[in-house]
C-alpha cells in the first residue's frame, strides 16, 4: 500500500481578522439604512454636492418633505450623514467623514471611481 505525503500547509490563504461584534453591528446598521433606493439616492446626491438641504431633495426624488425627512433621520441615526449647518428653518446635511470609506473597506473594495455607476451586471458611466 502506497502512503501519501500530507502537506503541513493551510488550504486557504489567511484572511483578515474578524470584526469585533460591536463594529459589525454598527456597520450592519449602516448597510441596513442603505437598503432603500431613496436613501441611496440621497447619499449619492449629498456626496455629489457636499451638503444638501431637505428642500433640495424633494423635487429631484419625487418625494414629499415628510418622507425625505424620514429618510434623512434614518441615515443620520445610522451614522452616515450629519447636520452640516442650519439656516433659519432649513437644515443642511453632509456625509459623515469616512463613513463611505469604512463601508467600502468592510466589503474588501475601494470606492467606485467618480462618475461610475456600479450595477450587478457591469459598471457604466452616467
């Protein structure tokens, strides 16, 4: 009977260390906040303009002011956006610094190049 030699090497390359549970939960909440297409559109608009007032979102998104305010609250509670400034009754929002980069890091990629829409099938310029 022939004996086979067993290699003393792991079968897979070592991966990144697991995230601490609290970090994973916080990141999951951020992804959950992005599970609505309207919120993805809001984040995209804020990223493109730097800061945005609620009144600048209702028309382009085709949503009522209360609905936009609800989506902004969800994004704020998830730590994706923050209040940039207030002017009278208007509130302007901006992305939390590094929030998107943290999400990109978790999924093992870097952010898509500017002006590129990533779809499941392919990346296309818009």
